[in-house]
């Protein structure tokens, strides 16, 4: 579980986040949705400590993130995995070396154990036979899978995904979403996903936070979305006239989506 | 160019300070250092060979032209080529060229890692990126660049030979007589000091430019250019300072 208490973040004059108070539950897909530029990435970077909040606090299972000692922070870091928007695989390393990297850097595992774990993770994300390939030789969807494998290699308790679907076709995007969801539920991970993809919202949204102009203006799950009267939410999910028509027809016929 | 000098100088010092913190895993740093040594060394040998031979050749031909017909004996050519290259040309020109080749490359590599969030990814894992990305490059440069400079000095002397002996300015034995005359080993010490200082400058400045790059390919290009420009200026400045201090 991760909890924030009135988080503020400003860059100079511009305040991007205006007091975010939220609780992200364990074993659930916690989705942060919002238009491009609404501050999703900034929120994620605050949570993982890449940025410092201007004000407010972050708790990891009731441990105050801001007041951890160096040693505690290092321990917590090993429990955090992150999937980046562009996968952020290291170009100079093969797929295998990328996935091994956290183990090489922070554990005393033997070669054999590491190799076993690498193949385990690759199997989990349904990728095999690419151990010796370089990231540039893989498709976007495959790179995302390798990114996931690297993020979960140390069995994290917390997983962060920044726009896992960006740059993928809808079908591939969906399989990536499902993969993240399955891994989350299998290992009871606290997963926080940034997305502006309405497909992922409707398919995987256990707990959804709508970020609008730096505030959380709506909270709920995927079943609540349809019946919500929140205009920003409706605008966001049903962005095109086509989708709105679809929604209205569904409601008219008493169907759920 | 950014003239916010003091601010950037402070940031540079802080980055260098962070770059020298204790490695998480020595083995990983060792591996990375070897990779960098290979990149810097093997990647630069050809260009160093080419420029060195020409530097020596040009020095020899021009000195021959200057002393032709006056009282200075022709075999001095070997002596002059040896000392000017050891003291000045080999370390300075090699490092100016390496700033263009190795420095811009480092800035682009680290800058690209910043822009593509590789640095963020490492930070989240708990890696001290300032240290992991910069220290191996510095160590590799400090080990390899003096070797390249030494190779350069040797090849310059050979270049001088090739330029004046086959063209019959003077005989082979006269040239070698000059090369062996008045040898002061202190000059080699100066060459090594210079190459160490220049290697540190070009690596640290280039890493700094890359590490703090902003988003966008224009910024990446700028960082790469700035790496070369600032390295070159600082190398020449340091050259002057070392020359006054050590002579
Ligand atoms: N490092 C930064 N410095 C200044 N402004 C920033 C920085 N990072 C993000 N911003 C600003 O914060 C706002 C939100 O950005 P971001 O979180 O990336 O949006 P998104 O929801 O698309 O991920 C944008 O207006 C952006 O300009
Ligand atoms: Mg974003």
C-alpha cells in the first residue's frame, strides 16, 4: 500500500500538483488517468523519489518515504520496480544483461541463480530465445515485455508503470495491460499505472484516480465509470462522438459496457 | 552557450563529488571500466596514428625550412621534433582531437541515457548514476589517454623521420643523432602530467554536459558541441598553467 498526504509540486511559478491525497492499494491495479500534461508522470516521479515534493508526504506501508535513512531507502529501492514510457532498456546491454542488471548490482546471487531467474522472468512475460539480442533488435511490444521482466526481477512489492501502452497497437497494448494485471494479482504487488488509454481503464481499472489540473477530481473503479456524472471523466473516457454514441445506446438498452 | 558560469561550476563540482562515491559493486564498475577503455583506446588509435605522423612530419619539414642556410646544424631537426612533440604537440593536439572524438561521444551517450530515462531507471533501482556512469569513464580515460599520447609522441618522431630522411634533408643517422641528443626525462614527466590533466578535463566536462542535458535532440546536439568547446578551451588554459608551473 502506498499513501500520499496533500502532495504539492511546483516548478518555479508553475504548480503542477495541488494537494494529492490518495491511497494506492496492494494487489490492485491502481490507475492514474488524465489528459496529456495533467501531471501523471510528475506524480509517479514523486512517488519513486526521482523528484522531491514541494510539500506533502508519501508513505510506503506507513513508512514515511521522506524520512528514510540511506540504508532503509536502499532496501526499499530493491522492492520497487518501474516500467518506463519508452522502456528505458540499456542499449549497450543485451536483453539478458538488462534483466540481470539489478541482480548484478545489488545481490550476491550466483551466476546460475541469476540465469535461472532471468529465464524465469522472460518466460513470465512470454518472451524466449531473445536473451542475446540487443534492445534495438526488438519490437516496441517486446521491449515493453523486457522492461517488465527487468522491473519484476527482484520480486518487487511496488510496481510503477508510466504509460505502458504508449506506442503500441491496441491489441498488443491489451496484452501488456493483462500481463501487468496478472503479475500484480499473483504477487500482491501495489501497482500504479499511468495511462491515458481508455481501453486499459475499462479492462484493468481496479481503482482509478482521475487527475485533472493537478487535482484528483474523481475516484472509483471501472464499473463506476459508466454511471459517473463527472464531466471531465466522461469527456476523458468517451472522448470521441463515436464512443459517446456507443455509451448512450448502451445505457438506453440497459446494458453495461 | 550558457554564461551562468558560477552556477554551472558549482553543479560540476557537486557532480564530480558524487562521481567519486563508493561503488555499489566493484565488479560492475570494473566491467564498465574495461568497456570504456576499449572504446576510448581502440576507437581512437587510428586517428591518433594519422595525426601524430603528420604532426611530426610537418614539424620536421618546417624546422628544416627555418634553419636551412643558417648556422644551426641540420641534425637539430631530430632534437626539435622530439622535444616539441613530447612537451607540447603530442599531449595537446591528441587531447584536443580526443575531446572532439571521445568527449562528444561521452556527452552524447550520457545525454541519450538521460533523455531516454535510462538514468532514471538506474536511480530507481538504487544505483548512484553519477558514480556508475562517470567514474569508469574517468578511470579508463586516465589510463588510456596517456598511453595514446605516448604512442602519439613516438609516432611523431617517426613522422619527422619519414618527412626529412627520404627527402634527403639529412641522413638517417643524423636524424637519430638529433633524436638522442640532450634528452631530459623531466619532459616526459611533463607530457604525462599534461595528458592526465587533459584526460580528466575532457572526460569530466563531457560527462557533465551529458548528465544535465535537457529534453530534445537539439539539446543533445548542443551538449555534445559544448562538451568539445568547453573541453578544448579548458585544455588550452590548463596547458598554459602547466607550462608556467612546470618549466
Ligand atoms: N522537470 C520539469 N520541469 C518543469 N516543468 C515540468 C517538469 N516535468 C514536468 N513539468 C511540467 O509538468 C506538467 C505535467 O507534466 P507530466 O507529468 O509529464 O504530464 P503527463 O500527465 O502527460 O505525464 C507539464 O506542464 C510539464 O511541462
Ligand atoms: Mg507522462
